[in-house]
C-alpha cells in the first residue's frame, strides 16, 4: 500500500510539472531530475532521436563523469541510433560492456559504458523515439519489478508531454509560416500600390501636358 501511494504521488507530481511545459528540453530536464531523485540514482540520461534524420534531438544527463560524457557522441551515430530504435522493452544492463565481433560498441554496450543499469525505451510516434537510462541506486538495491512498472508509467507521462510539445511546436511553426506569408503578401500589395500610385501620377502628368497646349490652341482660336 505504501509503495502504491508513493507511485501515485510520484505520478501526480510529474503530471503537475510536465503539464505546464511546452519546451522539449525543459520537459526532459525536469523529468530526469524527478526520476533520478525518486529512485535515488547516481546518474541518469534521457535521449530523444528523430529517426527520419537519424540524429539525436535532445540529450539530457545528470551525474555523468567526464569520461562518460566523452562517449556521448558515439551514441549519435546512425548505426548506434538504429540500436535504440530496435529496443522496445525495458533492459537491465550488464555491468561490463560487451563489444561486438568487429570491436564496435553496440547501443546497449555504450549505455553500460555510461555506468547505466536500466534502460526504459519510449516512442512518441514512428519518427521520434528515445529512452530513460538510470545508473546504480545510492542504496545499492537492484531495480525491482515495481520500479520498472513505475518507470514505464513515467515514460508514458513523458511521451504524452513530449507529443503535446511537438504538436505545440508544429502549430507555432505553422503560425510563423502564415505570419511570414501575410507579411510577404502585404509587402507585395504595398509595392503594387506604390506602382499604381506612380502610374497614376505619370498619367496625370501626361494628361496635364496634353490639356495645357489644347487650352492654348482653343484660346488662340477664340
């Protein structure tokens, strides 16, 4: 019962924080801080990748030492990101990273090298995928089934918040595009109006130059 109450309170706190945010980076940073604190993890990381571009859109971490941070660029390679794309379930990571036959580090091997002990993947949609990785707990305990259940629920909260943020960002981009089109069209109309005004002025000058001699001729004949 105590664990259930703790889980519910954690979910409530997360929903309160994430529900008011619209910035991808801000959402990820706040959630990672809360998750690391909730589980008492020594370190943590959240990755978000755009699989269409094969590149990371956001990388947020806490507690990683210098050597671990130096490994982060290796995660952003297209080959490694494909490993993240294929991970669909929670993974308990080995303490010792395993190398492939060609000596390269797989995605999960890199996560182990970052001293992470659990990886919880999430997918916002078919294009945006990511995951939460946590290191050892301060208590030294393993990540239990209850922990994994809570982490899964938290990633669901995260995907909803990120999906809303992406939609909000798309709407903002559409609005900016419409505003730019309106500005360009207004500029075009202003230029056309100036051309029309100039044409009218030239027409008035031509009419005046024609009317004045005609008036002189009429007066002469009279």
